[in-house]
C-alpha cells in the first residue's frame, strides 16, 4: 500500500540547513538582507527537492527564487537611487 523511501541522512541536513536560513532571514530588519538570506534558503530547498526527488519542493522554491531575484533587483535600484538623491 504505502512505500517508505529512505533517503540518506545528509539529504535531510540540506533541508534542515535550508530551513534555518529561511528562519534566520526573518530576524533581519533590513529588507534586502531578508531577501538575500531567504534566497539562499530557497536555493538550498531547490537542491533538496532534487536530492529527494520532490518536484513540488523543487518547483515551488524555484518560483520563489525568481520572485526574490526580482525583489532584490528592485531593492538594489531603490538603494542606488536613494544614495544619489541627497
């Protein structure tokens, strides 16, 4: 009926470290830092999704990465513009 698939312990550690990055990102007050740390966590979840063979984990976090890159780019432009205007 149900088949249990055992995955290597080090695959799980990729997921644990990714979760820690996502959790840690919410500690920062800077929006740009939050986005960057969250991006790293999502990238690790993409790797984790590939390692464990989970398309849903892979696709969801890949979509999150794309959105975060767009937001990081906008934040960078806003910071650059605010530095130009005294």
